């Protein structure tokens, strides 16, 4: 490999590929820390009035993931949150009868605090039949529930 040229340091130590490999490990470590301690874009999009924010994220090696966010939110800020997430399709039980089960999909291994209500006329969603992706935003009794799943 061309980038693994022998590098001699002041005492004649040959480093070979160690420097690029160490650099790669540092980048991976920074990415993992960033992922763990920097809130998601959905979390950051919550209005300032949001409180008691809980977030769970799980992914797998093949790109599948689940993200759930639950938060207390004044009803007046619910639509602003939907707009911030670029969600504009509202659930209609008669119009979306064929996809009701997708809109009410469960989150599998989500924590016990994740207890979203069934879809109602206030539910926003993003789903295209045949896609392996669903995003729902529900509101009930002062609590907002965001679910994003890709499989």
C-alpha cells in the first residue's frame, strides 16, 4: 500500500501502517462519542417548550434502525414540531385504512416508557406503500410521540 510507506522517527523506529490505522481508530472513536452525546436532529427540532424528553435509538449492521422520542409538549407547539420534521400528511382512518397497521407499527425493542397511543386524526405520518421506512408523530394528553423505523 502506498500510504503505508516506512516512516522513520527520530530514533529509527519504523511505523509503517500504524499511523493511518491509529488515525482511523481515533476517527471512529470520535464518531461514536458524537453519536452518543449529540442529540438527534429530531430531538433538536423539538420546540423549546418540550420537557421530560426521552429518546431511544437502536441500529444494526445492515442499516435497520429504530428511533423513538417521547416528550411533554404543549398542544399549541405540536404542529410546529411536525413542520420542523417536514411532516405534513395527517392520518385519516377512512382514507388510510390499508396502511393503518403500518401507522400503528410497534417499535420492537423500545424501552418500557415507550407507550404511544393508536393513530388518530392528529397523527402525522410519512410512509409510502412498499417502502421499508415509517415515520409517525402522535399527540395525546400533552405528550408527543415520534417513531422512525427503517428495516
